[in-house]
C-alpha cells in the first residue's frame, strides 16, 4: 500500500510502546492495549496452522489474556519469579492494509531474554491488527510467529 | 558403549528411600541409560491415528534417536531408521507427509516405505552386491496396543503386554472415555525443551506433593478444583504398577463427588452430544461410571505420560537436556469434548502453559542444584511408613507420597543391573 507517513509513524510508536510495556513487565498497561475481541496467538509447527484444530503455544482470547496477566501478578508464577530481563527490537514495520478503523501491520521482533537458565535469543515475525477506538489505537489481534516454532523451544513465560 | 558399571555400584547409588545425585548429572551414566533402557526396553513411539492413511509417515523418536513411523503401502505400521545404509545420510528431512518411497539425496538410493532398497543409481557398479541386505534398518520389535505404538531396540525380551502389566488398565480406561473406544492424536505436538535430566520429568508426573505449591499461582485465580485433589485430605492414591509404571489414581475423589464429568471440570448439561454418544455406546449406567471416573493420570515407563486430557512423551537428549512433547488427547466420535480438550491443553501445557512452564522451571532448578556438592543424595522417603497393597497387589500410598518415585527407581535399578 502507499506509504502513509503519518499513519506509519503512529503505528510504529504504538508498537514500540507495546514492546516497552512487555520488556518492563508493565502487565496492567499491556493488558489495557487489548480490545474486547482480542486474539493473542503464538502458533507452533509453522505459521499457517489452524489454531481451532491444532496446538499453538498461545491461543488466548480476551479472558485468557486476563488470566495470564493475573497469574503473572500473583508473584508465584515461578518461571517469571524473578522476571526475565528483556530487551527487544521491533523492526521492518510495514503497513499491510488499513480499511475503516482497522490497520494491519507486520513487523519483525528480536528479543533478548536473560533469566535463571541463561540467555536466550528469540526471533519472530509478528502481525498485528490494530483498531482506532476514539483517539487511541487498540490491539485486536497479535500473531507471533517464532521463526523456530517447528522445533522444541525453552519455556516462554514472559509476554512475547 | 562406555565401561560396564559393576552391579554393586547401582546398589550404592540407589537405595530404597534415596538416590545419588550423580544419577541425574553424570554423562557416563546417561550413556549407560541409553544402552540399558532407551535402546533395549519398550519405548512409546507414537499412535496409529497420526498415520491414518497408507504411505503416511511421521518423525518420532526412541531416546535421542529419530525414528520414522510409517504406514506402508500395504497398510502395515513400521518403525524405520532414517539413515541411508550407504553413507548415513537422512533419507527424509521433512517431519511428516505421505510418500510411497524415500530417496536419499546424496546418491539417489531409493527405498520403499517398508524399508526395502528398490534401486540405486548406476547399478552396474554394484555387481555381486546383495541388494536385499542394504535396506533401511527397522526397529527390531514393534507392538501396538489400542493404537499406541511401542518399539524396542532389543531383538528379544518381555512382550509389550508383559511390560505394561497393570498399566494396561490405564490405557483401557482412557479409551473407554471415547464413545467409539478409541483415542486419536490429531492436533499436532507442542515441543518444550528443558535443561534438565529426563528423570526429573518422569518422577514429577506422578508427584502429587508439588501441585499445591508449584501451581499455586493458577489455582489461586482460576476456578479450579485441581488443588483439592492433591491436598493433605485427599483420598486419591499413588500407585506403583511395577516395571516402573506409576499413577495418581484420582478416582476415589471423583467417586466421592459422584458427578459425571466433574473430573473434567464440567457437567453433562454442557456436553449433551458427548453424553448421548456415551450412553448409546455403553448404556446409561456404565456411561455414568466412566464419566465419573474420567481418564487416568498414569506414567508408563520410561516416556509415555497419560495426563488426563493430554499425552506427553518424554525424550532424553543429553544428561542435562530433555524435550517434552505434548498434545491434546482426542476421543474418537466426540467433537464437542475434543474442542474443550484442545483449548484447555493450549492453556495449561507447553512452553507458555499456565502449568508446565512452572513445572519445567522446577526441573531446571533441580538440575542446577545438583552442582552443589552437599548433600550428595535426594530424599524420596515420604510416605514409606504408610505404603500398603491394594486389592490387585500393587503398592499404593497417599496422593502426596513419594511412592511413585520409589517404584521408578526400583525398576530403573533392575534395568541398569541387568547384563
């Protein structure tokens, strides 16, 4: 699609903001980015599987996202106690299409995680569906396609 | 193979209520385990529903070694080793598919999916060579029980049914929860890598002592009754079937509740199609009993864990590295039930699961802890004073006792001591 500099700038800022909330474990603020029809999807065994029929690492609707956040906030989610230290780079941001109030965006993510086990690098191709709600953007869908999701992966209990 | 360990050494490492830490972290012991357990005993490989059609294949494993589980062109299930007899190349590098033959990319040797060498390039160079001796190797023994495919790398030994013994009941119990008496594995596997020895995973599967603590974070916020099953007041039992097979038998708790499908955290009103199919298949009375008892929580040594609504396969990679393969169980003829099992499985297990991320965190902490030199032993004596025999002669204990671990180590010792 034709580059819309203003929209690209706005979307990029949204994605960087989301990345920072995840990296800093700002759980409530991250949860607040989601719209009510949320789908948070981390497929396994490829990018084009059917999450209604096949296993995914994460396939959360809005209420399961909320449960995930509540669990992290108990302080007894052992795999995040202490929390992973994280820094991620979001790059290659591309507007795929926008119609009405919906914007589809692709980006790559590279995440460095340091925890009790050691240091792990994660790489993913992400796809987002954002929606304009009043003056702000909300996330209605986020797909995180880890590039090695067809192989065994270590515990993934931070917000990816 | 590494040096033979004298018989008495195993007795000095494995006592009835404690085991030596080196069993989880000595690379030499791991090499011996591969020879004496993984490449000798019956090991679960896969399920026939993963290769429903002729010429289907899927990559599975026995220990760290990949195995091709194939349904050949005649419909027979075979376990082939993915190593070209010529130079060792892989004849198949895709995980699953449908193929009548496999061609090695290196020199184009081509094998039928029953393992026979069909042809090689420029055959005039192989004058006098007996082609029939150059097929793909097969796992020497294969046995199938109700669709569960097991392999043994030993040419002889106990039969599969002798090996499974009392644990056969668990597979029977599981299959009865399907209105058609069969389970299917059709949802694909999540694969979870961990820096821990495989035996920490094996022992944890029937450790009823940990859930209230390791999983407190999810039990405290979800409307879950799982915690009660593993409390101090629980009437659930740990059981040692012998041959290393163990279970947590939750049926006493579910029978006390006396509510069909309570074991699955739901009710008959919510799954009317399933209930109708069960009643049609088994009659109302028997269907009610099955739906009260639910599915088993049984660990079949060394690698198949039937975890109520999931199936786990434990794979050792190195002394300190393992993979947990997990998928949702699916009951043939129960689409409404199956959808819920997939949803619950994705929430609870795998690398991001509400439960398994934390179990796996524990395995890794256990493993790292063993680098600390003192004490050298792990203590497995909980409930030793209250072990008793059930009506079938199997040892049983309280839901939170270490009885399953003791049973696992008893069998492990016998395998490691065997010549």
